[in-house]
C-alpha cells in the first residue's frame, strides 16, 4: 500500500487546508525509495487507476483536489514534465482550487507514483490512458495545463480527443521543433549507461544549466534527492529503462507538425531564458546552436494557430510555475476564466 496513507491525521488535515508547501514535499529521510516513490509524501491524497499496458497490469497515480469555496463547475487537468513528479504542481493546484476549479494531476505511467512499464512509450497511448482517467472520473471536458514533456502529451491528447479539451495552457513545452532534424538516433544502451552514471551533482547541474533556472539550487534539491534515493531500490533497473524509453518517445514522436492544427484556445507561457532541447548534447556542433529557440518557436506557432497567443517572461527559464509562480498563475487563471 502507498506509504502516503500512513501519514498522520494531523499532517493530512494540514495538507487539505492547502497551506503553503514546497513543490515537492521534502523529507529528512535520505534512505532508499521504491520506484513508485513509496515513502515520499505528495501534497494531496493520491489515488490509483488500474490500467493495462503491453499485457501487464499497471497503476496510474493521480491527485484529485476539489475546488475551494464556490466551485465554478470546471476541472483543470495538469500534465507534468519528464523530470518531475506531479507533486511539483502544488502551487498551481492551490491557485486553481482557490479560484473554484477542481484539479486532477496524474503521474503518467513511468513517472512519480505510477507504475513503471518497460516497453516503448507512445504519446498516443499516454493520451488514451489520460482519457481513461477522465472517463473514470466522469469528466467529459477539461481545461489542460501542461509543462515540458507534458506539452507534447497535451498536443496529442488535444488532437486525438478534441472534444475533451476546452482550452490549453502550454508552460515551457518541449517538442516545438522536430529533434530528429538535428539529433541522430541514440541507442538505449548508450542512454542507459549515461543515465545510470548520473550523480547527484551532475543531475543538479543538468537541471540548473539545461533549464536556465533563476531559482537557487536548493529549490530543486527535492528532485535531486528523489532521483538519488530511487537508486537504492531493488527495482532501479526497471525505473532506469522506463526513464530512457521516455527520451526515445520525445525524440522519435514529434508533435510540432500538429500544433498549428489545434483548434482549442491555446496560451503558451514561456521563459525567455529557456533553451532546453532534449538530445542537444548528441547533435553535431554545427546544429546544436540552432536548437532550443523555444520562445521564438512558441510565437511562430501561435501565429499559425486559429486561436493562440504566446506570453514570454523575461529572466525566467524552464520551470515557469516555480520561478515566477504569481505571474504564471495570473496568466493561467486570466486565460482560463476567459474561455
């Protein structure tokens, strides 16, 4: 059973009151974690949906947070990035709930507290899993807020099930270019070796540098700690294979060519300093410099869409909702409330 249910009643009550918490609940425990983050507390209760992938039973974890005060009858679906569990959405969940929204924040299969499949990833399958979650909760239509890799999933979800998406907020999404044009194929064996050799310091540096974060390093320490603690699990090789498979999906399943076809009202919220581009270290030097022009790409793509705009925040990197929480929440709520 997920260790979250063992949290004391007092702690649970405090969480449900939506008091300020860190984006990922820190713990003094530095011991091993299970690959489902057993032993790591999320800011809201976690539930599970049983699914099947590749003939194997899986469990998809999600938080379902009710609106505070007077509910507006709408639900926001939050889709996380590759390097983060759904717990990092806490300040966004808090803002949405206080504004009257019900909020559903899943960990996609392969991430956070969800099961870790070892077969190849597909954004189509992830979108189908997300629709299954909405069906199980009786939610015919939602507003989608998506970050980083979650933006690629959001594009595919909106294209595959357009009737389910009322509006779309894309926070620093990746996939605004086709990485195959610059990055050659990289074998699973190479990725497994490189990711397996990652240390706390190299991972910390990767997040701070690749994401051009304006945050102090201490702000991302919970995520660094999580990755290190998972290494102590007996199932760490399964976690590692699952994580590598997500890179292959990002590289090999581009969505940029579909973005101009999205009909739903769309808001891009970009950090001006964000030049993150998965696979950039593997690209030839002559092509590397041209990758990751994310704010520029967002503006261009918004201009090609029937109902979209891009907002670029100066001095901000890839984690917009953590680096500029109030500005992000303000832009998000203004956009959602207008649609």
